């Protein structure tokens, strides 16, 4: 599991980069959708970041 945290105002959530699933926390529906779309688009680049290989 490789997590990343997304903070949106008073909300925050932790996502797994490999599955793009929310591990904990919550976000408004629109923010959740934007984060998952962004993570899907950049998933391979995120996984190639130093320290994650």
C-alpha cells in the first residue's frame, strides 16, 4: 500500500495510490471525484516517485 493524503479545506482523506481507494477520512462528493480522476491520470507517475519504487 502506498498512501497519499488530500486536504480540502476542513476535510481530508487518505488514498491508496495503487488502488485509488479511500483508506480513511472523507471529502465532499465533487472533491472525491476530482481526486480519484487526478490520481488515475497520474497514477504511474506517482508510483515512480523516489522512495516508492
